[in-house]
C-alpha cells in the first residue's frame, strides 16, 4: 500500500524567524532521504517560498487553483528533487478569492494534493491572521519556529496555543539563528516552554550562518548551495527527526488521515463543516 502523507505546517508567531527558508531547505533535506515531498506556500497574501527556491517565473500558482483557473497538476513544479506549489504575488486578489471559495472545489483540490505526496510541508504566514489559521488547520502536525529572543518566543508560544485549539500536533520546537549573539540560551528557551506549555522539547537548534544569506542572494537553498555548512548540517539532522514516526499521535498511512485533513482545511477556508 502506498504511504499516505504526513502534513506539517511550518509556523511562527513573528516574521523574520527564517521559517520560509527552513520550509524550503527541510523539504529538500527530506527529499534527499528518499522521501516524496511537496511544499506548499500557505502565505496567500505575501508569498515568497518560490523566491527561496529560485523560482521566479511561475505563470500559474495555487491561487489559480483556488479560483478554478488551473488544476493542481498545473501549479506543481519540480525543483531540487521535490515538488513545489507556489502561491504567487497577487495579494490584492486574496480577500475576494477566499470569499468565493466553494467547499466542493476545496475538497477536490486538497484531496488530489494530499494523494500525490508522502510529506506535505505548508509554509504558514507569520502571525495569527486568517491565512495562518488556514495553513495550520490544513495540517495534522505543526513545526513551530522561533529565534532565541523573548518577543519571538512569546509569539511562537501563541502560535502553538492556536495550533492546539485547531487540533494540530506540535512535536517540538525549532530554534533558528542560535549562537553567541543570541539573547536567550537553549536552556532558557526550554525553561520558558516548560513553564508555559508543560513540555515542548527543542527538536533542533540551527546556528546563525552567513552561508544562508549568501545562498539566498544566489537564489539557491542553502542545503544545496553549501551542504557542509553549519546550518545545512543542522537542517539535515532535523529532517531525520521529522521523518521518524515513533512519536506520532495518529496513523498517517490510513485513508481517514487524508479525509480528516481535507475536512479541516475546508472548515478553515469556508467556516463550514464538510
């Protein structure tokens, strides 16, 4: 039996944490482990996952699928060994588009998308706006990302609480851009999360690495641009953790996992039960 997908939203409370960069590079790292991976840009208004992936000329995007002007296969691009579904840059269309979404159309789109992959990573927009809720609600799991600063940590905590309300499971936390200049130590981050959430282990700490920005300027994900740099090594190790299934709270290979994920996204997009 073909493996059913695991859907994971990559989210943070505050912008600038490196969440989109992590989504792109984690997807590629999972692909290098032999996994079938799709990454979807869930930031319907300010999409930039395609830029991180070096994809600047995508004529059609996920917005075209939601508006009925394209099929999901038309907006699924192959890059660096994984599938990429960009959203595009027409933020002025988003609010009108969401108000016209039909449940039947969303069910058809998401069902098809979920069945074409093993891992679906959704790059969620920062904050707790409607688009963030859509992205988190669409996934069975959430991977929260923060920087080692109090404002970032507090906002990330709020996002985790939102995920709890939406029924999305957070296995642990990714602390990005760690190093000597960080405001907080990893111990202080764990202590804060333990005090506020009871328990939230750090799955990975990714060091501040100049190669990341260098790679972005070249339009190449850092795990491809410089596989042996500190950030790339940390992301590849994180991919091994994410790929593991020992601690999962659900069975990803059952058909009902696809059906449940579809229903969750329909509720988030339309406010109605499937």
